[in-house]
């Protein structure tokens, strides 16, 4: 996978269902029309995350339908919801075999071939913390699980469940009530670690990487804080140190991507993850401003290059419902032009506003936002330049004048490789103005063309101004995405 990939997340069950209704026939992963794969490839993505392909759990579906809070959420998201729309959580995995409804392992293989022919990789899910109550391990390998007693079940039925003759703990994290549809794996169990390695070796033969759900829950400190002496004795080796090298030894290009929170991204990177969610950037774009975002981006570049930037995914509210008006465009530019991996959620480009519970296999119809779709088309066209995948990113300096604080809303960064780009974003609801300096000394002594096709702006500026401080003034939530070319080069091309 390229150093700074663009990843497209698809809710596989929902998306395939919509294709089937459009085509008037059943469609699984092996039968996706070529034009639909072509459309994704044309947007410039490097990989597709096929979210939720593994076999769903009938036991998990029953638990969901018996949960009033979940059922209420289904009706809010899908007003004409029916019981048959509940297909089960993709994170309540019964087995790491592709669900028959989605075409089985053969369908996945065909989809992977189709995407590879278009230059795209495939990312799938892996859920390290828990499995479905009807997973084969619950009967065959109780040593893989955190267990309880009859007294635990009687005293806290929301946190324990009976499976056969045993009481197992429901999956959880340390800050929230247990998830009732899954059972907790024991990160400290040597036998479990061996089974996980074998499972992931098999998965690695069928895709190019995995997004590991709630990956930080398996860190020893977190797991011990959550489970205490209910778990097996704490081993000297971290879970991910035991798992990731054993898998990548056979599949050296396989990518581990972590869903990560609680400021544990750097820790997970040290334990082998190529990329980790950057939830902090998302939260700062939602709630804070230029100073906070600039401070966040000033961290070590080697760390920044291994983060996943997003304005939405299946766990977060839809960006069109979170970021009003021009703020949505500013946030999109501020994430999709960063270093690291960039994640786009299917439906984001069209401005969908309904966050669908992952248990549902159908979503409501929503009219596309043509203006937002056109904006994303322009943005992705600009980002088709390979420098955004293979180049070098640097935070640029922004500053102002004594007594004038308007510059603080400006955040800027550059890309350099076979081409050069300067990105400046105003992260405030007031006009921002200040000086922005590119980090390149060799721009001096020449004139440069600054072309921003996303905003139809074309300027010529002296290189000394670019280095010493280019005056930038932007209205609320506006941005510049400048492609920098020496003027003599553009004149030669015109001639």
C-alpha cells in the first residue's frame, strides 16, 4: 500500500442490497457490475474497506431484537424499519468466513480480483476483543474467554451470559456497559493468541489489510484495568507484539490499521500498526479551531504519517449532519490533504445525513446533494496528483501582525515531490488574514503560478513572498488548494 493511501469504506451489506434493487436481481460481491467498481476507481482511491463481510450471528440478531434501546435506534434511522432489516452487527462475528448472503469466500475473491485489476487493494475487518456467542470457539475453547460464575450472572446479567454449561463475560471496554451480543476474549490467553495468529494468516491470504476494531482494548495495561484477575496471568509480551509479526512474517506487505482512541495511537504504532485512527483531529475540527488543529499537526512527522484522517466513518455521525455549510468543505480539505491515510465513507460524497446502525442491512433513501458532490469531484480531481500519496508533507508557518489575531484561524501545510502544493484553510466562522510561509528556500528569485482549480483561482506571486510570508485572506471556512508551478514552466507549456 502506498505511503499515504486514500481508503473508501463501504457498508457491504447495504451497498450490495442497493445495487441489487437497482439491477432488479440478486448481487453479491462476485457479481458487482464493472461500472460500479470503475466508478470507485475513477475517484482515485487506493483501497476499498469492505466493512462487514464476515458471517453474521443469528444469536446476535436475537439479542439485538430483544434490546429496546437498539430497536428504538433502528426506527429513528430507518422509519419504515422491519425486523428482517436487522441483519446483525458486523462486529458480532460468528466466523471469519464471508457471509453467504454476500457471496461467500468465492465472492470476496472475485471482488478482490476486480479491484486489483483497477489498482485497488482490499481491507477487511478484524475484531480482536470479542466474538459472537455462537462462534465455534465458545463451545470448543472456553480457555480463550473471560469467564464468570453463576453468581456473576445472577448479580449482573447485563455483563455475563450462559453458553452451554459455562458463564462467559460479555465484551466491553473499561468505560461503558458491556455489549450484550458478544462475548469477551482473553487477551492474556496464550492459546487464544495462537488461534488469532492462525485466523489472521488465513484472512491475510484474502485481502491486503485489516482494520482492527477497538485495537487498544488488547493492550496489556488497558486489558488488565478492564478485567483484573478475571483474565489469565498477564504475559510479558504484548498481544499485538505476539500477533502482528507472526502474520507479517508470511505476508510482509499486509497492513494493520487500528481503530484507536484515548491517545493510544502512538503506543499502537510502536506495537506494529501501520496506521491508527486520528480521532483527535476529528474532534478538534468539530469543536475547536485553528490553534488547536495547528498544535495537533505540529507533532512529529513520522507519527503524523501513520494516522488515519476522516470526517466520518460508520461509528461517527455523517459529516453533512455534523459540519454545517462551508465548514463541511473546510473540514474535508483539512483531512483529505493531510499526511497519513485518508478515509472516505460511502455516502459522504453525496451528503448523506443519516448515521445507520450497523445492525441494519437497509438504509433510507436520501436525495444526493449535487453541490457537495460537485465540490468533492473537484477536490478528488486535484488530489489525484501522486504527490498526495507518495510525497513529503510539512506543516507551514502562519503568522500575523502585532495586535491582529485573525491569522490564528489559518492552518497551512505543503506537499512536495514531483510537484508542489500549498494548502491553507480558515477554520473559523470569521474572516482570517495573515502571512503563510512555504518551507522551501529554492523558491526565491522566481515567480510562481498558484493555481487552485477547486476554487477557480489563478495567481502569480514572487518566490520571495512565498518564502518570507504570502498574504492570505480567507472568508469563513474557506480554503486554498494551490498547485505551485514556476512561471517559466507554465509559460513554456503555453507556448
